[in-house]
C-alpha cells in the first residue's frame, strides 16, 4: 500500500504539469510570416479586433484606413488596432497603415454566419466557474479536429500573460478561474484558400461567475422590512421595492406590487409598475428596482395594504407597506432644538470646509519640500483616450515638436492634449513619466498598482474630460491622488480641463465620489486652449511649465534632455 501511494503522488504532478504549470507553448513564428500583408477572416455579428503590431512608442495608436474598391461607399472608414467592434459584411475590404516608415496592408473578409455549417448556431458565450479549472473551445472546432489555434484575451496573447494556462487541440485551458478572467477571447486558426493563408479569428465572450444556478431566493433590501410610509392626500406617491437576486445563468427577475383591499389578503389587485431598473454584477448578482406610482392618493388607499413580492427559481421574498396620512400643520419653533440644529449645521459646514481648506493648504502652501523628495517618477499622467485622439497620435522628433510650438503651427496645436502632452513633458521637457499602460506590469492588482505608482511620483496630472469623469478606473486614479495629497508625503496634484463646455461634466453618470467633487472645486487647474488664439496657447504652456516640478532635481533625468530643457524651453521662449 505504501509503495502504491508513493507511485501515485509521483505520477499526479506529472499529469497536472501537462497543462497547469505555466506550460505555455512556444511562440509560433510561422503563423504570420509576411507581416506587411495580413489576411483575416471574421464571422458576421461576432466581436473582432484588428491585431496590433508592436509599435515604436506605446502611446502611438495604429489606425487602419480603408483603401481600394468599396472605399467610396464607406469613405473615411478606419479602425484602431486593439479595439473591439462587431463584424459586419460592409467592413470587408483592404486596409493600410503607415508604421515605422513601412506601409502595411490588412485584408479583412467578413463571412456570413449562415454561409457554412461551421458558422451556424454556435454558442460563442461561456461561463467560467471561479476557483475551478475551465476549458474554452474555439468555435467551429470539435473533439476530432486537432487544428492548432493561438488564443488572445483582448489584444494580448494568453501565452504572454502571467497566469497558469495552456493551449491544446484548439482549446484554451485555464487552471484556476478568477473574476479577472471575464472578457472577450479570440482564437486564431490558419486556413488555406487558393494558395493564400488566411487567419480565421473567432470570438468567445467569457464571464467568470461564482455559480451557474441561484444560490438562494431573492432578498428585498428596501424597504427594510414591513412598515408604514407617509403619503399626502390628493398627491401622487411612489412605492419602491429594491431587490437583490443571486446570480444565475438565465436570469428573468419577477418583482410585482399588489394591493389588498381592506386588509383582505385573498382579494389582491396587481398594481401597474414602471419598467424595472436592473444592475448586473456577475460576482454578487443582480439588483432590481421596481416602482409603482399611485397617481392620486385617496382616503381608500389608507385602508389598503401594499405588498412587494420578488421571486426566482429557488423561492421568494415579500414585504408589506401600509400608508398613513401625512399631517400638515404649522411647526412650532422650539429654541433649544433650533439652537441644537444650528450648531449641528455649523459643525457639518465646518467639516466640509475643513476638508477643502486642507486640500488648499496641501496644494498651494506645502509644495516647497515636495520638490526635494526623490521619487522614481516626476509625473504620473492620467487620461482617457478620446475618439479624436486615436487618429492623430503620431510622435514627432523633439526638435520638430519644439519648432512647431514656437511657430504657432495651427494644425499641431489643435492635436488632442492626451497625444501632445506626453511628448512635450517627456521628450521635450525631460520629465520621467509614469503611464499605467506602459510602466506598470500587467497581471497585478489594479488598485494596488495605481496607489503605488502615485506614491512613487512627485506629481499627479489628470486630463479631465467628460469621458474621464465617466470612467470608473480614471476617477479611481483621481480619488487616490486626492487621498495621497491629504497625507504629508503625498505628491502635488494638477488638473487640466480639456473641456468645460457644460456643467454636466460635474454630474456624470455614475455620480462622482464626494471627496472628488469637493477636490474639483479647490485643486489647482488649467484650461487647455485648443481652438483659441495663439496667445492663449502660449499662456497655457507657460502656466503649465511654472506648475511643474523642477526636472533638474529628478534622480532619473536624462542629461541630454535637461540640457535641451534649460537652454530651449524656458517659459519666456514659449
């Protein structure tokens, strides 16, 4: 028995190592021999992403433009590499882009789903159970087909990611699923047609979930138990029921309001309800809010009882609400109570203003000592790519960029700031930038990487726009910078508004955290002057240069860049 146990435990690691020991296949250099002419097939209605060739600079956005036959029908049709879109038949055609002085060509053929048995009625959506191993099958392959396939998650090959997985017989095998495995996966296979090697790219939408069946019945979160609500006679009243449903693969929520006449539970009338509002979270489940509006409250409504019932395949939950009349009357002013409320109000107001005063003090007064601190980065630059910046992101040599700034080149100064600013700060002014997409290794915890990168920087610069304030990831960077600023060793913080066109920027959906809302009112800020006069643009660069830390105190500076900085780009030259 002991000998058998030893043999079993010797064989078991060998069998697991066949897949789950970071046993990634070697890079397939033969899959794309001619990198200047690429031929890809996509299936209509599926996600597709044009692959990115490794750019000269990671800030460069490679844009593929439509050429040749059919260009007139779709003039100006362009796609950015690394960005998903749904494949349509009209996208078939030839595309080109210029990179590193070479002209590249890309041929895309969108295949109709019903044109071949391989593309009909295929389920391209899978659910992965968290904490367990999983297999993702390349659509169109069966167990008898041993075609070689290369797997990508979004734009990066799975074999290059830091996770335990392997590719075998066209399948992607994940050794232990986590919630970060949610996303769109692409599998590429080689097919031959008339002497041409095509890459057939199929998409699989994967969602990491804790379980496939509901773990229990729904739970009504609001109202918190049965009770009463005040309603005003002759006015409308809204009944609200907020329910938490556990995750399930096929979700069809049922939340209904009923009215019981004179307390008779057998005599129920279903109430008219509005369209339910639903929020999905594959880890915690779903939240459904169901509302019913009583257009005019009558005396009869105070005698009735209202019940909210939520149901799923496991069970149900319910609460009961009874209306009571809201009494109108002239309020009696009680001086002790009024004084207490006044003191409490002053305390709340002082608390709010105290936070803002601390931010003002940290931003404008306590800045002298921060420039003396040695940090790995001079500037942590946070921004969100806009649609306009994707098509105009070509990097220029520092000398040409400087000459265009001094000559007031209108076309150059109209470039999006998220494209222009990194080149000015890093290539012209000699600062050491920290960019999450470039300087932080993938595979780590996003929140930890953001906080650590801010702490390692002397200054945080945020380019604010409507897209930025609507991005939860970008707002988290700004909120982390504000929290760091409130600490004695925190970095400086500068906001650059790329658009103040409307007050709606301050009320994005979802709403900004309260700390960020207060900070936006008092933190140092500049307005980007794109489209305005040359004098206004000059003033912007002067103000920005005065707000930046001294690059000569950076431990990571490049001597050549700083000589260029000190001799060419003093504020008066701009």
